[in-house]
C-alpha cells in the first residue's frame, strides 16, 4: 500500500487558495453528479431494453419447451422394426409402392443382395419423392444411392435407386 498518497493529497490541498479549493470542490461535485446521472441513465436504458425483450424471451422459452416435449415424445416412441430378410424387405416395399399408387415401382423392384433392393423405373417424380420418404419414415428402409434423369413425359423421371435396410447397431 502506498501511504504517501494521502499525505501528498493533504499537502496539495493545503497549498491551494480558498477560491481554488471552492472551484475544485465544485468541479468534483459536477463530475460526480455527471457520473451518477450517466449510471442512472444507462440503467434506465438497460431496463427499457430488457422490458422489450421479455415477451420475445418468453415466446422462445415456450417454443423450446414445446420442442423438448416433442423430442421426449419421439424418444418414447419405439421405431417400427425393419424387415429382417430379403423377401420381407421386398414385400414391404411392394406394399408401400402399391399404397403410394406406384404399381410400376412395385413391378420393377428387385432384390440385390442381402437387405438391398434395386428400382429401375420411370415414375411420376412427385409421387416417387413421397414414396421414398415414406419408405424411410415408415419402413425404416433407407435410400443408399439414386440416379434420376428427366423422362419424356412431363413430371416423370427415370429412376435408378438402391434401397437398404439400416445396418444394425
């Protein structure tokens, strides 16, 4: 600690004229009041800003709580078991193709190795996309590779796709 500082301050103050002391006291009071006013103004501004943010933050909390509840609900759901052998895989995919109104897809599906299906067909593109999503979502059959080319008919596409069961583990 520096004990000389208060002594130097007393010496500085002692040599000042009364008029100079009055000016220094007034200056210190003015600077102190300005600092206090700035602190009060800054806290007022922060309070106003936070008051505006409260509804947004509450809405974000509600959204996060809903999303957390959705995640918990999804975790609690047991996934549909995937077909185990090739014939079950083929029959599940054929049934799904018929349900999606894609009989051409159902006829063109072929087993290609254990747990894999190949599709080579010309299909309506929008129904093909919906069907591929349904296979993955409902049948747990994932799309491994796919090549899509425009077909002559508007809205149709030539599709060469390989589907597979998810790998265990």
